[in-house]
């Protein structure tokens, strides 16, 4: 605990409750998830770069999405794993807390922007296939990615700045495994009502704003697919969107529960569960969603495995 006369210069992360045996079990599980996440997403990035069959806007965006998933899990998981190994509370400096929260929010916002762009890409591919190469040319794709990264990082400067302008004098104990904004607001002895309201509005603009083109795009996509006369044609058209649509449902569903709410300071247990979905489960599932449901990626992976390991050949 700290004096209520000054703001905290460091925080103690309480992490997960339970015995040391439980912590060791969680460490093993999350460490395995982290390794698979790093390996799976790295494989996607490499395969998109080296295989000529995947040199298209869809896979160009997928490579950047996989890079974002590596970043978001690396920002959170290593510190969480270290906390599970320590016998007591884990200490994090104010500067490290600011950096972690900013990177976490910025990378997440970039991912939302990119998912919206991927939905528009799928709309053009399904609804305007003859103009696809003209509309989604390489220059357009590069600018879309640049703007997504810029939007993600620039849009989170003020929210993080406003959060750390507060005075944290109630305590320096954060009931979380990373510097969660909702738990930080609980420690402030200032009136946070206005700040929480502005953060809520910004979350609405960012999440709902990036979700809107996805909803509009899939409305047109579904309408177009239903007009295809043959069942095989409909399946083929939908298969090009199925992976992205699945990822959108998981990613947006988790973040809507965590960020789009008027009251940021909700129960710590709730925050921890949803944060695990965002920082551990979603990045872990990304390689499986985009490989198991995508024939081109599976073929490219098989070919690369055959080149690297001739014994794997049938």
C-alpha cells in the first residue's frame, strides 16, 4: 500500500489467485499456447512471403494480421508467465505500465482497422470479381496497411495520456496480470466519470466504426452468394470469406465485452477472463482458423514441408 498524498510510481500486479501448484499448471498451459501462437503465426507470415500462390491482397493482409497477433500476445504473455513463476506479487514501473498499455491498445486498434479492410477486400472479391485486381492493386493494399497502423497508434495516444494524468493514490495494487486500464481507474482518487465517458465514446467509434464496414460488406456478400444458382458455387464463394468471418466473430465479440461499456472499472475476474480471450486464445486460434479452412494455404504449407523435408512426401 502507499500514502494517499502522492501518485504511484510503480504497481504491484496481483495476477491469478490460487496455490503455487495452480500457478505452475497455468504457466505450462499458457506457455504452450504462447509457443504455438508464435510458431503458427510466424509460419503464416513466412509462407505468405515465399509462396507465389499467396501473392494476393487477402494473404497480404493475413500476413500483417498474423504479425499483429504475435505483437499483442507478446506484449502481455511473457510478463504474465513471469508473474506465474514468482512466489509473490510482480512489480512493474510506471513507465513500463504506460508502455504496455499503449502498445496493447494501439496494436488492438490496428487489428480492428485491418479486419475492416479485409472485409472490404472480401466484398470486392465476391461482389466485383472482374474489377478486383484494379481496385485492390498493390499500391492500394500498401496504403491500407500503412493507414491501419497509423490509425491504431495515433488514436490511442490521448486515451493513454488521459489515463496516466490521473493520480493513483488509493493503492498501487493492480488486480490483474497486466496494466489493465479498468483496474488503473479503480486506483485513482480523482473523479474519473468524465474520463470513463470519453473512453467509452472512443471505444464505440473505434470498435463499432471498424465493425460497420464488416457488417455492410458481409450483407452484400451474403446477398450475392445467395444469388449463385449452384450449391457448389455458393460453397466456393463463402469459403473465401469463412476464415475471416470466424475471426471477426471471435475478435470483436471479446473486445465488445471488454471495452464498449460505460463503466470501465468492472470486476477484475471478468476483465481477466476476457483479456485472456484477446491476448491468448484469439492469437492462438488465428493460424488454425486461416489454415484449416483455406485450401491454398494448406497446399502451400504442404509444398514447403515437402521441399524442406523430402521424407514427408507420400
